[in-house]
C-alpha cells in the first residue's frame, strides 16, 4: 500500500494551522510545519507530525518545501510562486482561504502578482487581503479535505490509513548535511521522512 500524502504547511504566516491539523488527523496524514523560527512556532499537536526550523532568509521555508515535496503531497500556502513550484513537482497546493491552485489558474495568478508588484513599485496603493472570516475557514476545510481525498484516490489501490495512536510531534533544525530521519512517535514510527533528492512514489 502506498504511503499517504504528506501535508506541508508554509508555517510562519499560516492562519489555518488548526484547520489543517483537523483534516490531517481525520485522514491520519503526516504533517510538516516549516518555519524560520521567528514567531516561536510549536510542533503540530499530532503524533505523525514535525516542525522543521529553517535558516534565515525570505525564501528559506519556501525553498525547503519545494525541495522536499513529492508528487501527490499537499502544500498549504498563500505564496503563489511556491504553489507553482509545488505544482511543477506533481504535488497539490491550496491557499488558506480555500483557493485551490491548479495548472489552469497558476499562470494567471503569477501574472497578476507581477502586475501588483509593478503597481506598488510605481507608488500605486494596491491594498492588502481582508481579514480571515469564518466562511474562509470553512471553504479551506472543504477544499483541503477534497484535495486529500483526491490524492488518496490517485494512489492506485491505496486506502486511507488507520488513525494513529496518541503521541507528540517532533522538532528538528534543517541542515544541508542532514540524512534521512526516522520519526519515532506514535504510529509514525519507522517512517522515513523525505530528504533532499528522495521521492515518495515511484
């Protein structure tokens, strides 16, 4: 049976962590929360989860996710370029407000982002996103659950795994020289986490 998809969270500015954890717990998915450590992120409160603390740099977390994500995995991010990089690797991506990034809409989103950047550089006020509403969170829950189910169906013959036993998340600091790590908590014991150059599916 193929392993379940891994859920990656672009963690430092993710407003829907708790909602993502709920979906992950429902489907017993491994979760990786990636953070640069500036906001004191805590490990996800799930047995099959870990917190990865990357180095400083505006794109350090994005680069780590793009390097490690594999086909069928899912990334939660509002960052359009990161979503594009995930799609290019055969993964899936969804924004915190429930917008699902696809090959059909990512090009237009990237173009719109560049237009907005050019307007800001020209001194034009483009405004910011509205505050998260309850409807946004509900839309995200539905979109993420649908993506998870689609990814599970895509694994030929694979069925959703049983719920993991109680346990605690793990934390480690990313290193360029790190080798494959084996999570040792709860039902995740024995699972090798993705490392640079590795893939989850054939």
